[in-house]
């Protein structure tokens, strides 16, 4: 790599990226950032109206994007959709996540299973579907959006914690198995982000006091602050990074 153009190595030009759960929140910011980095971005979600509005925003800004409406937990639909892409997906961001902030008595086994299905098994299913196309080209990048709830636990969040811990382990397992084909897999572990879904907590004085005392930066993460990590891990700039989790939490888990 002599005379390397380092700025070009942060570009996603010429790549096609599938971002799951891209209609709002962190997924939308990741999709927008990847489009701005030059990728053709496929925005996934279940609501075509929401996705089309976001695609229009990107396309009217001169960027390249299309809607990818399917439920990631519906294995057959997901597989059919990815087969129809004919091996063209270079980057997968497994961002879809579902929360059930309840203690053990309020988490029956059926709910636990549903949480694993959406947060973990679906990510495996999408990765499994895109992997052959990536392997055939000898290149690809998968980024799983995990959580600080992967390595650390809080009471009353049993199913999400188990699922995100599994997603971290899945990230390493995919990295090890697919790395032989030139496909990298890494994770991003967000801390507390002020997404629409978290709006009630954003407005809670108790949660804000907790974050002020526990996060060294003393504030919520803003959704655009997740995007740099995703673009970086998907880009050639991260070409020798494989099987790692990049924590984006304002330093929360670095302090005690
Ligand atoms: N926000 C945080 O503070 C935080 C912290 C740690 C980790 N995370 C993780 O970061 C990721 C994004 O979080 P977020 O707060 O941005 O989530 P969000 O606001 O709840 O957005 C989730 C997105 O996923 C889509 N979605 C949900 N189920 C789906 C399914 N089965 N198939 C396809 N799309 C589906 C939703 O759209 P439709 O309902 O229209 O399909 C929505 O666009 C999640 O994995 C979450 O666990 C977030």
C-alpha cells in the first residue's frame, strides 16, 4: 500500500449497502451517511411509505438510494428479496432492533423467543443470505448494531440483554468463518441515543440525571453521532479490522 490515498479509503463509492431498519433512528442516520459517502443504499423497513419518503430525501439531494421493504424476521421473504439482488450487496448493516424493558416475571418464554428472533436470528438470516454474493467477489463488510447491553446488564431488560450478547458473539463467529472469503464482520455498540423511540426517556429528569452522572460526556448521543463508526467499519479504511465491537457511548462503559 505505497502512495496510499487515505481519503479515498474512507469512501464507499461504487458499493451497494443494505441497511436494515433504515426508516428512522440510528438506521436512517447510517443509511444517510453511507449514501453521502458514495454508496447506493437500500433502505429496509416494513413501512413502504416511510421508506419512500426517506429515499426521496436522499435522491433529491443527488444521492443514490432505493427502498427495500421486507420484514427481516420473515425468513422466506427476506431470502427471496436478497436473491433478487443477485449478489450485488457489498455492505450489510444489521440495525433492526426491538426492546422489551421488562423483568423476568413479565418476560414469558414466547416473548423471549420473539426478542431473539428479531434481534439475533434475523441478523443471522440476513447475513447468511448476503454472504455467498460477498464471498463470490472475495469482499464484503457486515456491521451489526449491538448495544452496551451486550457486554453489560441492567435489571429488567433480560431478553434484550441476552439477544445483544448473542449478536456480539454472532459478530465474532461471522468474522471468523467469512473472513476466509474476504468478508469482514464487525459491530457497533451504541450507548444511550436520543432517538424517537427513546423520546419518553429523553424527557425524563431521572434518566437525564442518571446520564449526567454516568456518561463522561454528560449527555445523550445524538443519532448522527452513530454514523461515522458505521461508515468507517464498512469502508476500505477498516480493511484489517475484523470481529471487533466499536462502542459509541460517550465513555459510559469506560468509567466506573
Ligand atoms: N437508540 C438507542 O439508544 C440504542 C442504544 C443501543 C442500541 N441500539 C440499537 O440500535 C438499533 C437502532 O435503534 P433505534 O433506536 O434507531 O431503533 P428504532 O427507532 O426503534 O428503529 C428501528 C427501525 O427498525 C425497523 N424495524 C423494526 N422491526 C423490523 C423488522 N422486523 N423488519 C424490518 N424493519 C424493522 C423500524 O421500522 P418499521 O417499524 O417501519 O419497520 C425502524 O425503522 C437497534 O438495534 C437498537 O437495539 C439503540
